[in-house]
C-alpha cells in the first residue's frame, strides 16, 4: 500500500482496496460512478442470479491487481533491469506506479450499457468500422476527465501525469510517449493483464462457479522481467518456476467462456438483448464518441426502462422481461468440421421448410491463446529463465495445441420447440 493511499473499500476478492485522494476524486466523478449501473456480464444474471456485479467493482479490482503485479515486478527485478537499462530511480518508480494505477482504474470507463453484450450495436466511425469501447474510454479520459486528471493538486505536486499519458498506456501506443516503457502495457492489455486476471476471479465468484479460479498469488509472485534473446528488448513475463500458473490462467479463461460466457441460455439472451436494443434506440445504435455527453448519460437502468416501455410491442423486450427466451434445438461440437456444418445447414433447412423460425448463433467464437507472430514477438505470455524470455507455448503442450472455438447453435421460438424436436428425431 502506498504511503498516500489513505482510503479503503471492501472487496470480495482482495479484502480491501486502498486508494489516494486523487483516485478518490476520479472515482467520485459522474463518468466513473456510471459504471456502478453497468453490469459486468450483461444479462448473464438471468442464468446465474449472483452475477449482478458491476464494471465499477471490476475497475477497482483491476487497479488493485495491477498494483500488486507492478510491485512484485519491482521486487523480483534482481538483475536491476529497470535501473540499469531504463535508468529508473525512486521518483520514476512512483510515477510509473501511479500511471499504471490510473490506466487500470479507467481502462473500462468507456463501456456501453450491458458491457460487451451491446458492442454489436456501437456506431461506425469515418472509416466504416465499428467503434470499440476503447474508443469511448480514450474520449472520456481526454474529455470529461482531463481536468480532474491534469489539474488535481495531488498530480501537480507529485507526478505531472497527463490525460494523454493515461490513454497512451491503455492504447499501448509507443508513439505517444511510452517508448521503451511499452512493456508496462502487458499489465493493462495483454494475455497476462490485470483485466482478465481480475474478471476471471470476480466473475467466477459472483456466478458461483470455480471454472475461472487460478492461483493469482502465485502468478503475482512469479512475475519477472527478462530480455528477448535476439532483439534484447525488455519483456514482462513469468519466471520459469511459475509457468504452470500461466498455463492455468489460459485454461481458466477457456473454461469460463465455454461454461459461463457462452452458456446456451446466456447466448439466447444475448440475441434478445441485441435485437431489443436495436428496436428501442434511435437509429438502432448507441451514441458515438462525438456525442459523448449523450453516451455517458446512458446506463443499464435507462435501457431497462426502454424495454419496459416497449414490452407490449416488441418480442425481444417481452422475452427478456418475461424470461421466455428462444430455445436451443441443435448445436455443433466446439470445433466443428465441414461435415458438422453441413449437417447443421441441413437441419436448419428442414426446420425452415416447415415454417419454423430459426436463429443461427455463429458468434460464439474465441481464440483462447494467441501464438507469437513474426511481426509481433510478444503476443504470447513470456516465460523468463536466466534473464532470457521464451514464449509459454515452448513450455506448455496444452497451450500450444489449444484449438479455437467456433460452436454454432440453432434456436427456435419457445412455442416451436416441441415441433422442432419431433422433426429432428
């Protein structure tokens, strides 16, 4: 705990989370308080009743976990890479710690109502591509939060951190002042970041499952700095003695996605949610970052009000509120073959030929672990031995051979379920 962290909040995962007066004022800002009213897992609580936790809770947790990770890296830097290669001294260490805390705290501030569940209805930018929640995050940090970040006395007296500094670490943009310090981005956005480290533990806890539980204390204590042998770039990774905990983190993520996030009924409500939001929102889209004030005003409660207002006229609003969702009638294996997909197509055609409405959910796709690419050497979790870094896939056959998931499911309306099942016998 830093000497200036004089406030604490209770947390079900870590016990207590400390923060300082500057962080308190940022947390108190309306743009951040909005996260209290955005559920972490969208409508997953309709399947897992305990999963009503918020982006607010998660954001505090990510700040805390990123801090523990940073402090462990400093402690484990036996070869003094930070001092000898990057010339850090105590003031630099403290500034870096604070910058990492702010970036972790604010990394999700741009989430739309229902979090990831509403990302398919974000508007398009000038290039015809959909905005991401990171675009909104950067816009909020450089907009409504800019003043409280840059002119707060705590910052002016001690750090001189700008809103752009915070945004740059979240974006991982070396051209925005990170330079050789880019490796700190691993703590904010990577296959080893504090974000997934927290959400796996937190989502498991609230959903009442054990799939996402991993030994986070072991992970923290084995964080290490090394050098990539060819380029001699600084790499943030896991000491070789702890590579199994890195492997368990990847497996935990796989299990959470297949068992919770991609649960057949969770996916059914995802469909209803997307369709309902398209129906009740102006032009079927959320406001763009250009309309930031309108975006920040929206949270889950506003959307629920719209669903209630349209209960009598919209099938999807009614399905959510009555908890009468579409029903899965067929599914492929997690990694379907061409034969599996052909069988799915034949079944879909058979159902539709009998006048049965069918929804094909082919969006339950995920790559659990991304191997290093020639142009991106540090995509993988890196394992450090004797100061040199190698990718996790060089150690773990499980991780190296994990296949992507691309499960496809067919759903029908509740009233057609029995007829559809009879057809498929």
